[in-house]
C-alpha cells in the first residue's frame, strides 16, 4: 500500500477544504487509455489531426470516426474505486470541489455532482454554426460526420489544442484552487495548460499540495507530498471510503 503521511491524514480528518484535479490516469483502471503513456492516444501526428480545429476542418469524417470509436470504448467502461472514493468524499464534504480534464463522464457516473469539466464532454455535440450544444449518447452515431438539424456539421463538444476552455469552468476551477487547503493532483501528467497551472496556484495560496500518480511528473518537485500508486488503490485508503 502507498505511504500516506500522518500530516495529510490529519488535514483531511480535520475537514479542511479540499479540491482535486483529475486527469486520464484516474480512468486508466476503468480501461480508458491515457494520452501520453505508451499505448496512449497521442503521438504527434494523431494529436494534430484529431485534436485541433485545423485537423477537424481538414477531415471531419476522420476526426468523427475516431471520436465515435472513443465514445464506443468509453461507454463500455465503468467507474473504478478511485472515482467512487471521490464521489463518496464529495457527498460527505459539501465544500469539496472536483475539477477534471477528462471528457469520459466517469466522475458523474460514479455519483459526483457539480464536477468542473475543463475539457468538455465526449457525449455532447456542438453545432459548428449555431454554437449550441446538446447531449448525444448514441453509440455508434448513425451518421459520420453527424449534422445538426440546421444542416451544419456537428463537432464533439470537447476542447481542442489552441482553443479556449469553456466559459466559467476555468474561473470556477481557479476559485476552488485558491480556496483549497488541500489540493490533490490525481493521474495527470501536469503538462497541459491552463489546467496544469491549478496545482501551482493552489500551492501559492497556501494549500498542501498532494500528487497521486504511478510515476513522477513535472509537478512532483513542487508537491508537498507525492503518493506513488494507482489512483484506484490510493484514493479509497486516503479518503476513507
Ligand atoms: P496524460 O496521458 O498526459 O497523463 C496521464 C497520467 O496518469 C500520467 O502522468 C500517468 O503516469 C498517470 N497514470 C497512469 N495510470 C495511472 C493510475 N492507475 N493511477 C494514477 N495515475 C496514473 O493525461 P492528462 O494529464 O489527463 O486534453 O492529459 C491532459 C490533457 O491532454 C487531456 O485532458 C487531453 C490531452 O490532450 C484534451 O483532449 C483537450
């Protein structure tokens, strides 16, 4: 079992305000591949082709074929003990704020309410003309690329490289980071900004910064505590569920 300090257990036990930022690593044990690990989604080419507005403009069918496959894969995955521990902690601590870079919906499926979605939602589509967004959970999609009732192309309602984060989400996340007394950075490579700035911000405002990951990251030197281990193993122990 991963080592957890008495100080951290004490801080959590005293009900100090907690915020958490999760990344792809928390869903790894649910069977969702991460982005940057071997066998993950991204190499340089796929990133530019599949996760930029330019890639979508060049070949919407290719981008949608990939997202359709990803939606299919994720819809067959269930939340793991890490997602469930965070959901249960949130129910017992109304101050707790959960911020995620993930688009897989597994925090909500685990029962977490009010999750701050920094990078959008894999199961929402957005009209490229009207800008309106709606839920669409159909897998597979009946038409690739899908179209809006107005005739325009739909796009996945996710944030691509070079795009601005959803209005309000980053503001909520920075507020939560600033107010937190304990900040947990869980299963993220801490490479993609602005999300990666949140742990640094929390620490600057006095939070005890904890990183939970299977390996060290660029954030590790800044962390007050690094807990090396899989999130699904560490979080139930840490959060007492
Ligand atoms: P990455 O794939 O960059 O990093 C996943 C992290 O999870 C790595 O640091 C792994 O060591 C760690 N990890 C793997 N398995 C784990 C486990 N079982 N328990 C704990 N940690 C584990 O994913 P993100 O940091 O989430 O953005 O990537 C950030 C963003 O880059 C994503 O939201 C996505 C991507 O491009 C968009 O699509 C906009």
